[in-house]
C-alpha cells in the first residue's frame, strides 16, 4: 500500500505523483476540439445517455483558444493556489477521434508547452483506437509519462445497452492489451448508480478489473444532467439514485475489493451546478470524500482488504 496515507486508506493519485515525480503534480485540462464517434454514430443516435454537449469538458480550456493560451490561462488560475509540475490532460469527448497525423501534431505540441510538463493524459474510447494510433501512443510514451483513460462504466449488458455505450467488453479488453503491450498506464472510468445495475454488478466490475492489467481507476456516481437523454428518462419516470451514505458504503466495498496496486484517481465526480438535476449531494465533493475517508478509518477498512475473497 505504497500510496495509502493515514487519512486516505487507498492509493491516492496525489501520493502516486509525489512518489513518481518527487513533487506535487497538477492536471491541466486542455480542449483539443474533439467530437465523439458515439455521438456521431447514425445507429446509436446521440451517444451515451448521460453525456452533455461538452462531453465532460466543462472544466477544460476554451477550444477556441490555442493550446498555449488554454494552458497559460488555467495555470494562472491554479497558481493562485498551487505550485508544481503539470500533466496536460485531454478530457473532453473522445481525444483520439481525429486522423493520426493531426493527433501527432497536437500531442507533440501539448507536451512541449512548458518545461514543467511531466506527462500527458488522454481520455478516449476503445473504438477510437487502431494500430496506427496505438503506435503513436507508444511513441509518445517514450517521450513523456503517458496515461490513457478508457471509459467502461459498466459490464452489465443491460446497462451497456441502456446507456447507449456503443462498444462491448471485448473492445475494451483489446484496448487494454494493446496499450499495455506498449507499457502505457491505463486508467478506467466506472459509473455507479445506473438503474439497471444491481449492487452486486457494482462489485462485479471491480472483480473484473482486478483480472486485467490496469494501473488506475476513476469511480463516479451517475449524474442526471440537464439537456441529456438521461434527464428526459429521469424526469418522466424518476428512478432511485443512491443517497450519499449508500454511495459511501458502496465505494468502500468497491475499494476493499480493488487490487491494492491500482491507483485511485477519483472516488466521486464533478459536474457544473447549473446542469445537475440529481443527486445534489454530489456537488459537495469534499464532504463525499471526507465521509468515505472517515468511515474507512472508523471501520479499519482499506483498499484491497477483501481482494482475495
Ligand atoms: S463516449 Fe464519452 S464523449 Fe462520447 S458520448 Fe459517451 S460519454 Fe460522451
């Protein structure tokens, strides 16, 4: 449990970065003006039902600014509070969904924006990767520390269909293998709280991930956001969402199952207040994190406690 602290009984990203880079590291979210194959798909019509227009890019730079301008503006805001090295982060939509030559130019530019940049993080989908793109990522990983974030969200077939995810587990597994062949760190996104997922499904996805060679995980609560298909479904016929305490208990159960060598990048998500319909408690991100940390300490819980069960 190299990256566990007294307060946080799971491998925190902060401790991992401090160990790897010798100091505090911040992610700078840049917007490369990407779209998403799932949003553009004629058969799937509109992409994942919970996705907003920005594709999780609400906190990224302005896509109309150059990468340099975005980087400098965000750094300026952060430097009022923090100092340290940076990782440039392409988060909004699907950040390998462009021709490989354009990707090469963009990512090369991004990692050269400042001497403080120690890594590159790219969020994408397994079906927006092919041999040429894997090879490009392999090249990039020799120039800088590279993380690829892959959305999975659920492994329950009913949920995959309900959320209109547009790819299956096999596609995801292929991507993990190709990335690991090139020694690239893989970070997987999962979402808790789909009405089609049972509590056991949320534990099964952790057991499944433990069987794969992944290095990081981001755990989110399902957010019902305005202007999404999910909002329409929810407002017409509200379904049960986890309370804060239910979510806390589920995340602790998931962390206890999770392999002790995986880095936990997130245990709760962010969303812009004006777009969020439910659950409103997710806006209190630090309270959610504190509740999880507090209960883990009180119950002598820790990441990996039940991995072997
Ligand atoms: S893959 Fe990501 S960006 Fe694309 S529709 Fe789904 S959530 Fe949105």
